[in-house]
């Protein structure tokens, strides 16, 4: 897909606000009370798969590899439930990401919440939910207004 509207030029304040969310998430990645960067990248990639955002799937597969993720785990991400290579915490994060991304089709049950909550502190739950919210927002910019798929280079937005 090509760029339909250059939202970086047309809505720089919105892009700056979205980038501020990403900067916050970068500061908590791999911190003692934060979330692992590899987990955040898996979540961003999975949400982007669900939203069919080719630009973000490309971006987060590249960022995942740069963070040390294996090819096999990236290939199996769309079938994470059937794949033995994800940790309990990663599975919980992916479940939470799918439920929150598909709110129009499902509900956030107490059972789901409690299952996910077993793997994360309250702060981590808030940060994970923010990360899911942010990538859903980016996906909507890219899918709705377009993006140059394949053009992303690791570190491009740092």
C-alpha cells in the first residue's frame, strides 16, 4: 500500500503524541518492573497481524530480530496457541493483546483477566495494555492512511 495521507506532515501533534507513548514504552522495556522488549515486539507484531497492517508487521518483525528474537518464533506467531516455543508470560500477553484488539467480537471476561493477571503485576498490566492500545492506533494510521510497506529500517524512529 502506498501513502494516502502524510499524517506526519498533516497531523504532527498526533504523531508526536503517539511517539511519546512509544518513548515511554522504550523506557520501561527490560527494566526490573517493566516488560521484556522481546515480549513487547511479539505483542506489537501479533496485533499488527490481526489488523492486517503490513507496514507494522514488517517493522516489528525487523525490530524483533534486532532484539534477538528467533525466526522460528516469528514464523509461528500467528499460531502461538499451538506452538510450544512461547513462555507462559508471552502466552498471557498474546491472549490479552488478542482480546483487547478484538473488543467488537469478544469480551474481556473475568476469567481471561485473572489468567493474564497471574503473569503480570498491576503496573505491567497497565503498561501492556498501553502497548496494545498504541500499536492498534498505529495500525489504524497505517492501514487507513497508508504506509510504504517494506521501507522501514531498524532504529528509523528512535
